[in-house]
């Protein structure tokens, strides 16, 4: 089942418009509506305290780095 789409005419501030275009470029969206829908989905996840799969906190990055170094060190032992 696909979600129905509705047409809307919106006005954005210059700052919001720049953010939207930047978001479209970064995420590869062709249409502004798709980028806006993505922004809204992310907002809803944050509002409901759900984790954002695109966000890694510093502790997670450090843990990944430590695991990588531990694994890589095994390859370089003489």
C-alpha cells in the first residue's frame, strides 16, 4: 500500500530553502517533497526518542575504532 500524496503550495524563508536544497543534494532527492518528508520522518523519530540510524555518537564511533584497531593489529604481527 502506498501513501497518498497531497499537493501543497508552501513558502519558505531563505534559510529554510537553503537547508532544503542542501538536504536534497546530500541525500540525493530529486523532489523537494521527498526531502521534506524525510525531514519530517527524522523529526518524528527524534520527538519519540527513537534512534536515528544515520547518527553515531562519539562513544559508538570510539567503540568501532577500537574494534577495528584490535582486529587490524592481528594482521601486522611479525
